[in-house]
C-alpha cells in the first residue's frame, strides 16, 4: 500500500503544488496529502522534478532541510534554522491544549486578568 511504503521510508505525508485525485482513497490510506487542487483527470507520473534543490511550493521557496508542516488549517514552511524554535512552539501549544482540557481558561493560562482589568474588563468567577 502507498501509505505503508511511504511511511516505511520515513515520510509523514505529501505536499504538492499540483492537483491530486481519488481523495477519498487517499484519506482511507491514512497518509496525509495536501494539494493545490483536486482534479478527476489522470496524472502524469513520469515527469522528474528537482531533487535536493530549492523548489517553490505555493509561491514559497522551500530549501533542502526545511520542514513543511500541514494540517486542516493549511501548510507552513519552517526554515531549517528555525526548526528548534518551531518545535518549542508546538510543545507550548500542546501544553495549552492540555491546560484547556483540564478546564483552565486562556485568561488564567496567560495571566490576562490584570491586563483586562486595566482596560476596564472585570472577570467574575
């Protein structure tokens, strides 16, 4: 299966500046695919693109070593030199989500009460 073969090679998904088809089948494979468009027309598979060279995806330059992250909200390119800081942000977001699940609010987590009070907003418990 495509998903198994790609995952065995260490690939987490596919991001393409082209179109794809058979999106329901792709979802069923469990291998995330993000594309510019969806088209019923067949694809050309024998075209060889650049390897280990900068490419442009969605108008953004992607260099070898850069990381592309994608989810339901979109795709972002993380420069190689920014990967550590990006991971710190991902980890912080995971901590925020865990705190929200514990019932805490953004006002509590980010200590916003004093700032909001200074602007005239009083939060009652």
